[in-house]
């Protein structure tokens, strides 16, 4: 995994089942990579987790894996 997008997609594939339609879109604005997670409403709960613990953990893993990168992770329906 060489990019934030690939790493995030890999993590989300592990959290959700394969038939769930979860995709990641990436774009760069002002030197910050913005990662948009696009998922159905039913799957968003799995990604966020209770009290947001799973999405916070995903952000922490990405921060540790790519310490020089500046990024924002957003969730869209």
C-alpha cells in the first residue's frame, strides 16, 4: 500500500463485507489530501462505530502510517 487512499480502502474492506459498496475518493486542496468515504446508510454505522471509536482508530492508523501527510477523512452517503 503506497497511498493513503489504498490503505483506507484496505481497512474499510476489512471492516465491511465485500458486497457492501464502499468506495474512497481522493482529491487535494491546498496541500491537504481529502479522502471521502462513500457508503450506503446501513454501512456507515459500522464505519463510525460506537461513539466514533472505529473512525477515530482509522484516522490514528493512517496518521501513524503516513506521518508526513496532511489529510482529512470524511464520510458521505
